[in-house]
C-alpha cells in the first residue's frame, strides 16, 4: 500500500486551507479535538464520529503467549487496548475508491 502518513501538521494545514482560520487557530483547534478524543478514551468512554467510525477501549485479560524465537511460553499481563471500528459509510467510501481505481470491468 505504501501511502504517506498524515501528520498533525497536515491536519492543521488542511483546516487552515479549508476552514479559513489562521494557522495558529487551526493548530489549536486540531490539538483540542485530538486532546478531547484522547481524554475520553483514557477514561474508558467510547468516541463515535458519525460517518467515520468508533474508537473503543477494551480490557484484555492475562493470557499465555509464546516467544516466536525460542518457543518459550510467556505470560502476557492484562491491559487495555484501543480498537477502531470504521462506519459503514467509511467502508463503502474506501471500497468505492479501490474498485474505482482498479479500472472496473
């Protein structure tokens, strides 16, 4: 796939270009939105963005894993993980883009 990575700076620039805020206001807005999302996830709240997807924090229990190099069993401690579930709208958009660029027979 090898696409480029979108950075915070890219998001700030997009807000600057498309919304018309100053660069510093655009940067502040992006930082506040990302901070709010992160704060909600840290407290265990789900974040749902309409037509985009949901970020959810799940708890994983302790389990036994295996070191692939040595085959030795190693306990994996319980932890919380973040999961992203794309919306159907986003899935459809992604698949239309792939199918549209494949030359569609």
